[in-house]
C-alpha cells in the first residue's frame, strides 16, 4: 500500500499531466482549494451516511495535492 506522500505525489503528477504547470495568484489557488475542500466535505457527509471511505480518501489526497501545487507555484513565482 502506498504511503500518503506517494499518493500526493502521484496526484500532483496527474494534475500536471492534465493542466500543465499552474502559476496562479494566491486568490485563484484559494478558490481551487475551496472547491476541493467542498468535494471532501461532501464525501465526509456521504461517508457517515453511506460508508464511502474510498471516495473520501481520494478527495483528501486531492486537497493535499492542491496545497502542494499552491506551495510549488508560490516558490516558483516568488510570493512565498
């Protein structure tokens, strides 16, 4: 079983393959992150009702990967 960091790195690679290198303003990153947090929230609520642990874990990895992407963008662009 992959560890959390490997899952995050795999998701980051998937994001880069899909969207290319992303260099957004922090406000745009916040909007992206908020959207991902909303999806995680939905899955957590669904899990309590329907026991959907796999979907919840997938969304949690996506939230972490977006945080990592935001950090990477900030380092590349000098706002962090």
